């Protein structure tokens, strides 16, 4: 479940509601490419913009159309009770794993985050992936806290936010993390621009936004890493530099991939939940140019 | 509605649910002290930890027990649709005004925040208070954006996060804000430690966490400001320095006021929504000592 390419699809919107037909179109690209797992309702899947009912519906649709590929469902919410309710919904929908970020409103303390994971692992009957995403949650895990949570029975993986751009520093970071985490807990890299570095440094998998729209590209890179062909991983990641540059320009992958899905005709051109607004026509043209140059259309 | 002391009560919890009896105990202190308005379900009122149903219930209870004091209800949510639904609920409950923070998940752009306020003011039939609270929302308003939103019909006030600790800098900040905002839009200060400075600098009111538990103390300070008795405002705020020091120590007023409400026997000792955990026994003893020294018990 927690190794290889985990593809994180968008939950596209149309007219203020989740666009189920478009979601299934995105999903079918992922099942056709036989990604190793699906990460549904993550940040990219706009979990924070959906009601509990909408999240249950998307989780159910995902499992029904996953073609037996294991589905991980994000159950992030500010309140612990809401997390538990979402976890129950996700498990009833058939989730193979739960992705849990420490979403705060009042700034969270380490003990509070530990207790959240302790509570959810105690209630859940499928494994939990720790979602370390300080850019969105504004909570920064210490390695000591990650290690403590990772030792809870039921924790299967850590989704890390990225690794340093310099390969030897990325290798050092992975070594440090491995020393902190039980061997049974996998490490998956996210932050697509640093995924190549993370895979070369020995991450078990890639929790990938890029892979949620361009699964074949992300799968080839992940498989090269599994085969130990690091020169190929590096070359493939380098080739995608213009895409990573767009992610940097737009504050992350989410807005770019949302625009790209629209440009590819898989979703409405404007597929974002409000209050988010689509990128400008000029930005979309620049994205279209990069997709064409990288043969991603 | 948007001047004088606006008291922001906690929404206390007991056994994982809003503790309605304790909420009404807190409310009765505020109506007895005849505060000028109530700010219910703000950050202090734990809006982010409650379901829509719970928020509707607390809003209804607040208006029913407000003794004709106008009630402002916070309608913050990540999704615009959810904000609109909460605004509808709050108005049906009898809210006199809505408090709206730009709560994000994906980092919000200025145009997105403007459009959010534009949408909500278009739908709402009661005035809106702009909730500028970068510490919790992680969105920082530019003065230009505040000015643009404040010009929307239906905007009545801005709740600012605080003013500089140095009085002349606080005065400059207020002058700058007054130059940006239409004269019809009031400015209320929050960040209790800087409320004295804000009131002396000419804020129209105080959106007060301290006033949500200690309304007489906060009302005396606000009334001294209205009477132009700035030496008294300064003296009263200085007297409360040990309380402001506790707020600084605990990352804001919320955890301290929650502990204080428990120490006063108005709520359970542990009245926080999970994942938040109560302060340690030693921290509570230090808070009890300050309350006793300040004759706040």
C-alpha cells in the first residue's frame, strides 16, 4: 500500500459542486496506468473545501472505480470528533488506509498532535499515513514527534513534505529520518519537484500530485527508482523542470495541475472550489506551452 | 453595534460536546454587565471546532439569551458555500452582524479574499465585520485590500489584530487605517494586551476575549476611553499586565481564558475541544494566582 507511486487526483468542481464525471475521468487515467495506490481527498483533492457528505461520496466513488487499486483517503479536520467521523466514513467506503494531517486552528502543541494520532489509530482498523505538510497545516513536526507517532500500532507510512534540492543533503535527511522511524513505517516523498531526489535518497514511494494527472510520467520515474536506475530518475525529473518551475511560480502544484486538467479537457476550465479563482488566461497559456513542450497533452 | 465593548465568550466543551449550560453561565455574566455587543463563535468561541449544526445551536442560544444586546456571529469556513450556509443560519438565528475571517487552506490571493467578501455581502442582510486575524488564518491583509473590501455595501467594521505597543506608533497605525477606510466603517481592536493602546489611539471599540469572561473590567476600560480619560485607560491596562503576560506565555488569550473559566467554576476544568488539551496543573496554579492578585475571582 505504502510504496511505489501513490497518485493524488484532484477533486474537480463544476458550478460549485464536486464534478463527479470529471473526477471519474481523472480516476480512469490512474487505473489505466496501474498506479500503485490512490491518494484521494488530499490537499490536491480539496478535502478542506468539502462537506462531510461530499467527502463520503467522493471516497465511495473512488473505491468503486479504483479497479482494486488500494485507496488512501485523507480524513483531515480541525476537530478530533470530525476526524473520527470522517475515518468511519472512509472505512465504510472501503478505504485501504487513512491519511491524517494535524490540521489546526489554535496552534497545536506536540502532545496534542500525538494524542490526535493516538486516538485515531486506536479507533481505525486500517493503517494511517502521517501527513506532514507544514505549508498547509502550519504545524511543523519535530523528528522526535514523528518517531513517537510512527511507533503507534497502526501507523504505516509518513508522507514527508519534500527533501533538500541538493542530493547529498537529501540523502542525509533520509538517513536521519530512517534513524527516527521504525523500519515497518514507509517514507513517501511529496513536493513533486524534489521527488526525484527523494526517490534516489531511498524513499519507498512518491505521494504525487503530478502522478494524479500524469500517471505514466510519474510511474516511469518511480519504477526507475525501484530498479535502482538513478541516472534515469534524475534525467526524467530534470526533463520536467519547466513543470516544477510552474509549481514554484504558483505557490505549489495545486493551481497548476487544476489549470492543466482544464486545458486537457478532463475538467471544466475553472474546476476550483470557491473562494479559489482560476489562473489568468496568460498563466494558462504559459501552462499550455509547457504541457505541449513536455508532451503531456 | 460596532462600537464600545464587544465581548467574545468561549464556547466551553464538556465530554466532547458544547456545554450549553456553561455557555449560558458565561453569557449571563455579559448581559448582567450590559456589554455593548456579543461576539459569538469567534476564534475564542471555537467556531473552527464545531459542526454547522452545533454552530447554529450556539448562535440560536446566544440570541435567545442576549437580553436584546446585539449578537455578532462568526461565519468563518474554508469554502465559500459553507460560509454562505453559516451566514444564512446565523441570520435565521437572529444575528445582528456577521464576523468573517478569510479562512484558507490553499493560500488565498487578494482577489479571492475580495471576491469572498463581495459574495457574502451580496447575500447577507446584516452588516459584516472584517475579521483580520493573521495568527489564525495565516492571511495578511494589505491596507489597500482592507480599504477595497471596506467600501463594499454591507461592511460595517474591521476587527484588527492589535496595534503597536508604543503609543505613538499605535496612533500612527490608526491614522493610517482611518485614511484607508470609509468613515462609516468602525475599527475595533483585538489582541487584549494592546487594547488600551488601540482605544487611546481612537479605535471605536474593543473586540475582547478578556471581556468575554471579565466584562466589568473590560467595560470600565472601554468606557474610560469613550469618556476621553486616557490616563485611566492606561492605568487599567497596566494593572492587567500579569494577565497579558500569561496570554503571551501561552500563545494568545484562548488557552488562558479557557483555564480561567474552569478555575472560576463557570465551566469544566477541561473545557477545550479536542485535539486541544488543558494546561498543566502548574500552569493553572499560576493563572489562579494572577486571577487572585487582580481580584478577578
